[in-house]
C-alpha cells in the first residue's frame, strides 16, 4: 500500500509538472504570436507602376504582380469555386476545421507522411502572412492558434478578401486579380466559369498544374474544381457540362503598357529606389510623370524615322550574320533565331530563296515573308559616311541565301532594314514650368539603356551661339549692330601655332548686322562678338542659363559651342528665351501615390508668373524680357530665312530656334521653340566621328516630324511684347536710321536705351567698344 501511495503521488506530481510546463509553453507561444490586428492595415506587396500625365501605363516594375480587388469585385462563382475546393465549411467553422484536421492527423498516423490538408482558408492566411512554408509540428500548432486569433479579430469576408489577394497562383501572379490578367488578359469580373475553375484550382500546386506549361494536369484539376462546385450546389449540371467541355485558353499575358517610354521609366525607377530602397518594387507606388502619351509616341517615331532615313542615305552595311542552309533542318533553323537579339518593330529574318527582284525570308515564328524590290532597292553598299556603292540592279547585288537580316513592315510590304549605326536623342519641355513632355534617349533601349538625353555630354556647336548673342545684347549691342565678317587669325594652342576659324561656306560678307550673323550662323561674327564683349564676362553670363562653369572653355572657341552639355540642359536653357526670360528647372515626376492612394509627393515647380496657380513658386528671371524678345525675334529669322528654314513646312509663324553642327560634322543639333514648348534634338555617333551631314539634314527633320504632332496641342500665338521696346526703320547696310527717301530699308526692334540716334548718311557705324575700327 505504501508503494502504491508513493507511485500515486509521483504520478500526480509528474502530471502537474507536465501540465505546468505545457501551460507555461502555451502561455509563451500565445503571448509571442504575431499581432493579428495588423491584418486590418496590412500592405500587400504590389509592383511599382509608372504612368503618363494622362494616366496611361508606361511601366510596371517588380517581381510580384498583384492587382488588389475588393470582395465586391470578385464574381460569386470564383468565391464559390475557392470555397468548394479549399474550405467548403469556411463560413461554419471558427478558424479550424476539426474534421479536416482529423483526416490529416489520421493520414499522418497511417502513412507517416506530412501531407497537405486540414488547413482552412483562415489557417492559410495565418501561414501566408505570419509563418514560413516549412512543414513542422510547431508551425502547424502556431497556425492553429493564429487562426483562432484571426477569426476573433476579423470578419469572414475580411479573411476571405485577404486570402484572395495574397495567394500565389503561379507566373509571378499573387491574388486572383493578377492571375486573371496573366492567364487570360482579363479583369477578374470578365472571367467565365471555366476560367474561374482553372484559377481556383491553382493554389494547391501553382507550378505543377500551371495551365501554360502543363495543360493536361491543369485540365484535370479544373475538372476537380467543377465537380466540387456541382457537389455543393454552386452550379447546375448544364453549367458543369459547358465548363467541362471548354478548351484550355490560357496563355501568358505580359503587362500591357500603353506608352513606350523606357528611358523615362528608368529615370523614375532610379529615383524611387533612392527614395525607398527597401520597398521600391513592392510598396505599390504609383508614379505619375509629366509625360504626354501622344507627344511621347510622336517623339519615338520621329527619332526612329530620322535615324533610319540617315542610315539609308549612307548605304547598307550587310547582313547581321550568315547561316549555311544546307546544314540546317527546318527545326534547327528556327532555333538559330535565339542567337540574335530582337529589336522593337524590326524582327530578325533568314533569307531562304531569291528571285531577280525579290527575296523570301523566314521569321522567328515560322512565318514566310516576301520582300519585294521596292523594299530592297534602297540598299546601295555602304563605303563611308560620304560614299556609297552603285545602285543595285537585282537581289543578288544585296543579299544571298542564308543571310540573317532585319526586316520591317511598312504600309503594305516588307522591306530590308538595319539597326542604325548612328544614335540620337530628343527631349521636349513645357517652357513655362520645365515639365518634360516627351523624352527618348536613343534606339533601341533593349540593347543599351544609356540615356543620351540626360547622360550624353556633347558639344552643341552653333546651337550655343544664342547665349553669346544674348550676352552681347546685355552689353549694349543691338540686332542691327554691324560686325565685320572677315578673316581672323588668332594665337593657337600646343597643336596649332595659329587658329584660323572659318565660316562653313568659306565665304566672307564684310560688314554684317548681328541679326544676319546669327540667322546664317556665321562663325567669324560670333568669334568677333565674344572677343569684344570679353570671355570672362560671357563665361559668367551664360552660367545663369544653367551651364556648369567647368563645362565652359575659357577661350574664344566658346563662341562656336565647344563646351559640353546634354540635350535636356540645352532644352532647359532655351526655355528662357521661349518664356520671356525666366529660368525653369526640368522635372519629370508630377506626383507619387502610395497603395492607400495617399499622395507622398506633389511637384511644385517654379513657374513663369503668368502661368502660376495657387501657391506655386515663381521662376526666377535671368534675362530681361526685352533681351529674350529680341533674341527670339532673331531666332525666328533662323527658322524663316536661315539654316532652319525647312521649319516653314509647318506653316507656323511662332517658331524660333537654332541649328548646330560641330567640328567635322560630328554632332548635329536643333533646338527650337514656340511660346509654350521647347524641343531639342541631337544626332551623332556614341564614339565621335564624322556624320557627313549638317544639322539641317540630321536633327532638323526629326524636330519637324515631332512638332507636326506637338503643334496640334498648342495654338499659334505671338510672344508678348514687353515695354521699353521701339521698332524703327533702318538702313540694312549700316544699322542706322533710314531717311524717308531711302528705298532699301528694313524694320528692326530695339531697346529704347540702345536705339540708333544717327541717320545713315551722318555716321556709317555707331558701335559699343572699339569694334567700329577696321580690324583688317
């Protein structure tokens, strides 16, 4: 009896210890479980989305594709399909389905395997939000406890909504909204019953039963889902039969972007990753840019058309590669396409057969195409930038069987093409606040993301001259000031003992008005002007336009634009002429919105006074309105009479600008503007080399092509004429006042302070400084 009492007390003590330890362990686990109340404000991971100013998608960046949808937006059939397959007693249990859990336990005892099963939707929410995927007894125990806490904290509909937006469904799709888009290219509300059943079957094994890569397994799983729906009364037999008979229609649907602006997207991506380094691609940020979708499309086409036209003018450089067709089977031939990069709108093709005036070619998708003679005739052989071979007479002069080429479909036929060897960039700004309306940094982005619009620092050539002329006006020069266009010899450098600059046409005009000097881009006029007003003064003056001091040479070559800058910098600087003298700062992000639709950032750009709204800051004035007006007037003559007179085909009077061609024709520029928009185009090779053309055929046609679209959005109007200006009739040969009896006269605009006071027969010149002296 004594032994029995001892054993009893020992057993009771042991039981108490076990109960105490268990209670302590349970207390510890429960008190260390995550706070499920955070589910009420949980931030589901969403990709970064970038939009144009008119709300069109430019890019979506992130590893997880998720489109959050409310429970009200989800079809009842999809909710029923999920319930029937995953947890048909969801609305009856309190987080844990005892029957289902019991089946899982019995399975474990009888087979010794930890099989999937027994997890309710609530338990899956607990696992997906708080726990790892590792299968352990402790995780399962935590999952059960969390499920009870979640059911106590949230309603059934809230739990179901979290599940449907969180669950992984393959192909980087998280949530039913993303799955509908990726597999069917539809919104979740557009899915039919067969599609719904397919998606509802994916949570079990999204990779193994992926309908894109394993359609047979996916179809079997879809049948299981439909059978469960029929069993629980969610659908009738007719619906069941129709959905069972439906074909598998899934295919991978990439995110459809509405605007092609990859360089802008990359600019935004870099900015957001600096701002939010840890959650840039998962925080659900929506970035609304200043890009106008129509103008972006126009600038893309203009640059591509312009570079392709230049490339054709200089000849065909030959095929990308060559394949021996006799050693390739049809299947093997198609595999060869994987070795060659794709280019937007220019697919790779392999020439298979030829006639005298056409070529047959094979595309990557197996399609056979014919390239007629009109798509081949342009392809004279490239020799160098100034020479081409003779015009081809038959196809064999251009191609041979096995050639790997690029083709392009134009209007009604295929044509031979090639990736332009030359590069370019273009940027368009709202001149009154600096908003970037359109930007392209080169072609194609898939082969190089180098953004020439903001990264390529090149010499602007004559497109820089207006800033030197503006400095001269500030010093007292007028548009009628006479400057001697004659030879000049200057001290050289370590390479040349003497510097003998020339005009492009190698001619001299003698006494020339300042307006004429810029209109016809006369180099010697610019050099003499800079020589007279002073390098140091000009160096300081032009910095007000935003040019960095270190980029500006401290010598007379500055007059010819030997400094370096980017297309964006030049566009911003020209904005000060377009907007009557104010400096605007380019910006491309209008606002940043988080996943809760709260605005995290709203741009407030310094704006020209007449366009200010609310509490917008005012843009600082950097040159007088009179200076800007006269400079604009001179550059209107460039567009009407000078190196940019091709702009007249636009049939607008409110266009001004300046061409720019650098030494040895290595860079071609055009910077042009209206009162509302300024656009800069640069064309050249990444490794500087002669292009063989001037800017009037390189950059200007691209500018015109783009502005044909842009001007539709900006009605023609005049620049506001500021006070303290006077328009006088003058003698064009002297710049002085004209007599009533003179026939050859012109009208010129002056600041009152610097208007001529002498008549032409009283003094032939009246210039500031000593420039009136005959230099030679």
